[in-house]
């Protein structure tokens, strides 16, 4: 192993540890915050916030296309050590994001107000609160869009410690604000929306101050490069197609659930998404530390090492996600009772579906990062985006035929599987990415570990009555079974040796 490869692996490991520390803290605080929010707002207002605020979140999927383009071009320039080009990319990204923020505000006001007053189901007397939630959510999103280039710069430079500390500050502030919410005599839903806007503005200044102090290229300059703008816009334009499909799958379905079933079902989905974000964060953190290396190795022509990173990132992300998800899938009802007290209808089924969907997303993300590194994303986005877009019309059809809310998530799961099949097929055409090694090194170990662990843990549910003791035994047993099957079926001999060697070194210190 070369010194460069060894340094890269150490950097990935260090960044992963920082991000996991961040994630553990954020998960604990976020889950507790969700309980307090549900108590403070009630099921109805919580559902209103999720559907109205969720509509605005849909725009972040669209602006996410530009975020993806910014991070790709910054990371690619770093990989080629093109520091002059790096300054130009950053300044262009700032200008583009300011323009996008203004456009988002205008479109969001027009479309959002029309949906709010004409399509969404809002209980009597809560329309004014919903209006202010929309306004605050729009402004929060505008501020977040302008912050994207600074976030991309921190991630591309692999300064994950700063990213971790700022994120910890974010969830801490949100927790304090939620406690303040409990004692305020004013409308709690409106206050909650205003509080979140204030936090977003503060974070915007923190990200920009940190970047200006640590990265020379973060100093904004008035530059215009027609060719660079064309390249970034083309990349972002095709990415936007995929982002629109993602928006349809998530927030589009949220609006659909509101139209057919009202805000109480949106509350159930909101709780499910909270659980998803908490668990999913562990996989995202690992991938966040690996993704810059995937792009940098492609830029430097190290395709073989890039493929190894894709294999390991895909496999370990799913393993980590499944280990955390299995106890939740098996004991969702009891966990929700202990966590929330108030459990909205359909929440258990929603959580189970959404966690399985998350595993397909974790499997897909490293492959998507590799495609983005090539810059040849037109064909990929057309095919993958068209697959993802099937979710909304198919779900609408099933709901019109009398389907229950769960049918939306079942449709989403089927489409996620179909999209992943097409995704792998397309990647083979774009770059040196052999199919059979991917199946042998990634797909087969994942199928073996997940199926064996689930079957082995399932008998506990039939042997014991529901309660805290069963929950505890299920959680411990599930994690142990997953660990055993990962070691036996999920890892190669070289990976097992590396892990045992790492543990041995730690114990001998």
C-alpha cells in the first residue's frame, strides 16, 4: 500500500470518527427534541408544520442540484491541485446561489400560497399559522441556499471536525428553543417557525466566518467565466432533473398524503422521517468522509482505488444502517410508545418501510458520487430520474382506487429497487466499473447478512410478549447477530484481518 493511499485511509477514518461523534450527539438530541416538539405543538400542528414546511423543503431538492455541482467542481479542482480554478469556481458558485435564492423566494411565494389556500387541508383557525410557517420556511431555505458554497468548501477540504462542531451547535440551539417553546404564551407553531429561521441565519454567518479564516479561495471576487458557468449550469441542470424526481418521491408524497388523509397522517410521516434521519445519519457520515476521496481519485486517474472505495463505502454503509435499523423494525411499536407517548396512526408501518428504503439509498449514494465525478450525467439522470418520477403518479393511482397511506411507501420501495438496478447498469457504460465484482463484493454479502440476521432475530417476537424486556433482548440480540454475520459473511479475509489488527492495537495501547 502506497503512502498516499495510507494517508487517504487515515484521513477517511479520522473524518468518520469526527462525524460519528457529531451524529451520536445529534441523534440523541434530535430524538428528544422531536418528543418535546410533538408535546408542545400537538399532533395537528406538528402535521401542519411537516406538510407546509415540507413543501418548502421540496425546493432544497431542486437547489441541491447546484450544491452537488459546486461540491463536485471544488473537489475536482482540489484533486487536480488547480488552486486558481478553485477560486474561480467558488466565486462563481456564490453568484449563482444568490441568483437561485432570489428565484426560489419568488417561485416559492407564488406556488406556495396557491397550494396553501387552494389544495392543502388545513384545520379551521390554523390558516394564519400555516401562512407564517410558509414565510419563515421560505426565508430559512433562502439563507441555507446562500450558505451552500461554504458548506461544500468545508466538506471538499475534508475539515469534518468543523462541520461536526457546527452541527452540534445547531441541534443544541434547537433543543433550547424547543424548551423555550413550552413556556411561551404565544402561538407555538408560529414561534417554532421563527426560531428555526433565527438558527439558520446564525449558522449562515458561522459557516462563512470559518471558511474565510481557513480557506483563501473563500474570498468572494467578481469574476465571470462563460465556459465555467456553462459547465456548472449544464451539470446542475441535469442534476436538477434527478433532484426534481427526489422531491416528488419525498415532499410530493407528503402533499399527496395531506390531500387524501389530512395533517394527522403528515404527523405520522414526520415522526417516521425523524427516525430515518437519526439512523440514516450514520451511513451519510461515513459516505461524507469517503465521497471527496472518490472524486479526487477519479480526478487523479486512480480508478482502481476509486472502485475499491465505492465497494467498501456501499457495503459498510448498508451494514451500519441495517445493524441500527433491525431492532427498530422489529420493535417499532414499543420504541414509539417509550419515545413519544403519543403515537400517530400508521407511524409503525411508515417507519418500517422508510428504513428499508434508506438502505437502497445508502447503497446508491457512492455510485451516484462516482457518476458525478465523471461529469457525464445526462443519460444517467434521464433514466434514473424517470424511474424515480414513477413514484408520484403510481401512488396517486393507488390512493384514488382506495389504497391506505402505506401504499405510498410500498410504491416508493419498489421504485427504489428498480432504480438501483438501472443505476448500476448505466454506471458500467460511463466508467470502468465491472458488474460482477460489484455483485460479488457488495450485493451478495449484503443480502446474506441482512436475510440471516432478520431470520435469526425474528423468533424472539413470538417467544415473548411485548414489553421493555423484549425490546432490550431484541436490541442486544439483533446487534450481536448482525455483528457475527457481518464478520462471517459480510467481510473479506483481508477486511477481517484489518479489523482485528486495529482492535488489537487499541487494546495494547
